[in-house]
C-alpha cells in the first residue's frame, strides 16, 4: 500500500552485568513515486491499464490534505509515453 510504513528496531533489553544494552527506536520508510511506477509497470495488463494506473498514482497531498494524483497534475499521459516501451 501507499504511505508511511513504521517498524520497531532493536527491541531487546541488555543485562546489567556490562553487556550491551540495546534501545528501541521507531523508524519507517515511504514508498517513493519511482518505486510505485515500477510496481504499476509490473501489474499493468496492457497500455490502457498502464495509463489508468499511472494517472491514479497519488504523488502528494494538497494543503488541505487531499490526495493529488498524476492526472490532477496533467502528467498521466506523459508518464505512459515514457513507460510504454518498457511494457511492450
């Protein structure tokens, strides 16, 4: 799915006898648009499906928090042209 992913690293506790003590930390990652383009390419069944999926990609959010898609920016078709040779 899209959006931030959270993970917890180094959750174990150390011993009081001088052994290394590890502390928990919360970390995460975001799927980048480039990774999502490659996922869309892998899942597309034909050129029109590729165009639909690329246009529907959320590339950011407006100041009000609404998702902004590639089609909202008017670049869904351009993305399709760039990726069509990789599909065929």
